[in-house]
């Protein structure tokens, strides 16, 4: 190999530069935000589905709700134990989870997702 | 002598081709007719919602209260601009409500009467036919619904609607809380914290208060108007021959806007 030393040195420097953000941020991972529950949510104990499902797939549920409500006119949801809920993000979900900043936004920021729910739906007023 | 096998096959092949070509030609020359004949058939299952508005009982108070009840519930902002105006229900004069009906000898009481216009929830809605995303469609109960989640803002439906019942959001409707001259016109916007606003780039219109109908209530304009003048608005099920609206339509003569266009409007103006 001609100029082997230079090439290898260049490669080491180049890879080092590419990896530098990883070394720089090593051990400084952003902490997973903790879900803050309002007193009302705590008292209710259970959401419309179990906690694991709501954590991982609440958006699927919301998507299904908006579809069935807007397109099929099915406005009520029956939980496994028989309790009936009015299917509405703005009226039902945000009634318990009225702390949007700590309940929705915090986690969405952490996951770097920007759902457009609030372009139209009105967020509950929060005390700053 | 009868025809032989070869001649028979020739004739059969030729007539099949002609038959196919003839059908295709029909479709090409009259697509509207073919579609209309299947779409225009009113569904008999369930209900068919319709509204009757008694023109004789419409006055300024009824008109303003019915409009306010609707626009406040549905968070319809006053944008103080004819170009950007959002309207679900609005006042119009006779000449523009019923073009084609007017002539110079019409009596002053009708000529200068004020009408309340809204989406006609046509039985044969042209807006639904042109929507490329099915963001607007006709429910089995006849209501022409709007799904803003799906609307891409192409405004084909606005071009298709002959009644001007659809409005486009040229900007974020919540700007009325930021622009000083609009704040004064919309105190407390969004008026109803339990109903969404719309976003920039979607079309909106009257929904016959579908959220209330599904709770067993009447549309807001009907309730508000009847509080002031009982019987000014009638809302009911066209598929039930004894419903209030059917009884009224049998008893009184009614007009529909631009019925000659064949969209089959479901808002009746009782003369």
C-alpha cells in the first residue's frame, strides 16, 4: 500500500471525528420522563384500557376512536368491566389528564414526536 | 337455408364487440347520469334527516340567535373579512337565496324577506363526489359529514357546492386570539371548550349538529329559533311518514334552493 501510514492515520482521525458525538454524550442519556398523574386520574385508578396498553399504544386507541366517532358515529366506548365512556380526546381524556404539559408534552418531546392533535382540539387550561 | 357454424360465430363475435363498445360509449358520454342514478336513490334504512324553515316566522332576532347559537357552539370565529369568512349558517336576501325564482312583480314581503341558509345536506351531494380523500361523505342517515382529519384543503368540494355552504380556513382560526382588532370581535374564543376549532387549510361547514343528534337532541339553530318563535324551525326524519317534518311538508308549500340542479336539498323553506 502506498502511503499506508497517512491513510491509516486519516482513517483513524476521520472515524474518531464521526464518533465524537457519541463519546461526547456518553453516559448523559436524557432521563425518561415520569408520567405525572392528576389527583383525578389517580382516583380513577384505571384508564379505558390497562396501563401497559395505554403507555405503548394510546395513539392507536385514539386513532380508532376518532375514526369510529367521526366516520361511523359511534360515540360511546365500553370498557372491559362495563363502564361506558364518551369517546372524546378533548372532553373525556383531558378531563382526567388535565396536565397536558406534564402528561402529554413531556413524553412526546422525549420521543421527538409532534402529534397535531392540538392544532384543532383545545387543550385544558393549566396553571403555570 | 339457415346459417352455418362459421357465419354464426362471426355474427356472435361482432355483436359482442358492439355490445361492449356501446356500453363503454354510454359511460364516456354520460358518466354523471350513470353515477347519479345509483347515488341519488335515498337510503331507506334508518333515518333521513331534514330541516324545514318557516320563512314567515324568520325575523332579525330569530336569525341572529340561531346563528349565534351555532357559531358559538362550533367555535366559528368572526374574521371580519368577506374573503376569509367562515360560515355554517348565514343570512341572505331572497334574490340570492333563490336565483331563478325572482321576478320584478314579486311582492315586497318576499322580495325583502331575509332567509337563513346552511348546508342543504343534499341527497345527491356533488361535494362528496369530487372529494379525492373521502374527507366529506354522506352518512346513511343523509347527513353530509366533514372529517377535518382527512381534509387536504384542495377545495374541490367548495367548487362543487352550488350553495356556497363550505368555507375554507385560509389561516389558523385561533389567530383571532392574537390579532388585536379580531380579539374584540371574538371575546373568549374558543367559545366552547368542549368542541374543537379547525386548523389552517381545511374546509368546514354545517354538520346538522351530528354530535347532538347522536345524543338524541335537536340541532342548535332549531332549538334557539324555536325558543323565540315556536315552529320557525322543524327538524325530523323524512323516512317516517308521520314525523313532524313530513306532516309539515304535506300541509305547507315549500321551496328548496336550486332544486333544478338535481342535488336534492334537504332544507325546505316554507312559504
